[in-house]
């Protein structure tokens, strides 16, 4: 008997985030966001969190790939590939330029109305992240970011505004992008973009991170509950960066260490999915003497705002070792992380592990028994158009097809419920970790470069035609 394939309504598509594609950072009434004061890194130099827009720095997100003005053309290309859905985010500071106003910016709301209409016109479902590594900069300057409880109110107001406005256009939502990445509080970048807080400048960075997180959990749960009241058909998920941490060896200390390290990251989905703090974190807080301020009623809010699905990004796995020196590696900041001798890595050190995707889907599904949605996966590379003008990105095709093959096994052989697959940066965009254009993921090449040159012209890469065939065959032709 022929083996059953992926579900007929499987959501094939691609993903981006507002600040990495839109540009037009100060147009249409938009206020500056925290990403607008984050400089671009260059060739191994880190991005800098600047205090305002300062001379001498380059801010790649200001222009990005100008999706703000090119979205019609871009969506037509996505439609040509056969996209069923498109994941992007709403820039909070387009809707509330400072974040603490009572009245939203109509021009910002209109932009997303037009964008969603364009997608729907082509039969493409919008999949929307409410907070993708950005927030109005004013909220950081004035309130100290998510450390302040007031942020819950501001975020809920922003979310309610857009959930109501787009209730007939958008069905799939996510609250916070890769919320668990702020666990890497030693990296200023992740903490800052997830919360507006530079954790390692705080007296107790870890305790501060848990306080921020509590505010975000409460805000997320309120938004989920409210969303279900606004439109019961909404599907609202959380979103985590899934990096499976393998024990470096079968030494029981390594195995236990890897389990604990994974649990530190599962905390984020545990609370979103189960609506309560697990025992292991309460024990940790007690042991470390952490006091996390909570208000009466918070526990009930968490219980009432459980998510419908788990969105995840998957790029790589890591191996960890219990008895290690120092804290973390250049790989991805995982404490105890060591290179896995069985895996190759991308030019940026991200270890390529397609089987790790099947493993991840199984762990998550066993843990939560909830639908999953792969909302990011992909291969960042230095693409160069060949003589014909087309980028021959066979390395990307190889990466993606190996991952899709494992994803299919998880669904078809293991029975994981998977809603869809949206590879990251389906159109070239600004890299998050480096702020550069040269780390590209797209099926669509954009002529835009780190030295400021480029016409912003779009062209199809080899992978464009390949992905078109994948979608058309519902994943049969890889
Ligand atoms: C995830 C983010 C994205 C994206 C992606 C690739 O962490 O959610 O915003 O950028 O990683 O990372 P990078 O752009 O740094 O290669």
C-alpha cells in the first residue's frame, strides 16, 4: 500500500519579520523601534546597541529590502511559488509609535490592511507574529522595557487593536518570537531584542530575566484569551527556538546535564502550553533565593490563556558537556556547548542536522500533544548570482530537502501533528544576528548590499523553482 503523504491542507510558505524586510523605518507615522538603534555588525564585528541614531554607525534595518514599497511585487513572486501562507510580524511601533499612547496610528494599521488584502487576493494565509524581536524604543527609554509591569498593559492594548482590526483577515497568530532565546542572557543581543533589557548590565541578570518573562507570560496569556473571545476560530501559538541539546557522551553526567539544559528552554513552552509554572522552576527559584513579583490573579490568567499550537524555529542542534570550562561557545551561546564531531556547520558555525528536526518534532509532540508549526528553518549563505544572473544555490536546496525529508518522517511515520512549514527569509532580508545583508536565506534574491549599493531588484534563485515543485507536489518531489 502506498504510504500516505502530508495532509492536503498543509501550510507551505515562508517567513520573515517586519523589521528585517520592511525598511521605511520612519515612514507612515512609525516610531523608532529598538531595532532601529541597533547597528549592523560587519564581518565578525558584533551589532552595537546604540543610544539613538548615531553618526558613524550603519543601521541596516532602516532600509532593509524595502518590502514596505515592494510588497505587491514580492507577494506576486511568493504566489508564483505556490505559497499557501506567509509569516511576517506587525511592527508594534507602526501601530503605536511610542507604545504607551491610547490611540493607534491609522496609517500603520492601513499598511497591514493593504498587505493582508494583497496576500488574501493570492489565496495566501497571513501567519502573524505580534512581537518579533522589536518594540517601540520609547518603552525602553521611559520604562526600562519588559522589566516594567506596565509593558503588559501596553502590549495587550497593541495586540487587542490588531486582533480586532484584522479578525476577518488573519487566523494564525503567535505572541512572542523565539521567547526562549532570552535564556541566552549572556548575549546582549537576544535579551535586548526579546525584552528591551540588557541583562548582563543588571545586578542579577538571571533573576531579572525571570521577572521579564513573567510579565511576558502574563501578557501572552491575556492576549490568547482575548483573541479567542474576539474570534473563536483564531489559532494562537507561542514560538520557541528549538535547538535540541544532545549529551556529548553517554556519561550519565552529560546526559543529566543535557536534560537540565533542555529543560531551561522548555520552561518557555511549558508555561505557554500548560498554563502554569512547573515544579522544577519553582525549586530553582527557591534554591537561588529569587523573588519573582507576581500579582494576585496572575496564575489564573496563565491558566486561562493556553496556546493552541507551538510554533518553532529549527536551524541546528548542539551538543553539551557537563564538565566544561568557561561559559558557552561561539556556536550559539549554549553553556557547555561543544562542536558535534558528526556534523558539519554553515559558514556561521550553525551545525547542520536534519535528523535533529525529526527528533525535535517528536520531543515536542510527546511533551505537549499539541499541533506544531515549523515557522523557521533555513540555510544562511553567501549567495552570488552566476553568469546567467541566477543564484545557483544548490547548497540551500540540499539543506532544505534534507530537512523536509525528516519532517515528513515525523508526520508520516511518527504521527506528529504538523500544521505547516515556512522556511526563514523566503525573500532575502537583513540577518538578525549580524544585521548584514550578505547572510542570505531567500528563494528570491534582492540586489542590496552591505556597502549601501544595490538596486533592490528582485530575482529568482535556483531554489525558487525547486520550492515551487515541492509545494506543487505537496512535498513528494524534493
Ligand atoms: C531567528 C530569528 C529570525 C532570523 C533567524 C536567522 O533567530 O527569529 O529573526 O533572523 O533566526 O538568523 P540570522 O538572520 O541571524 O541568520
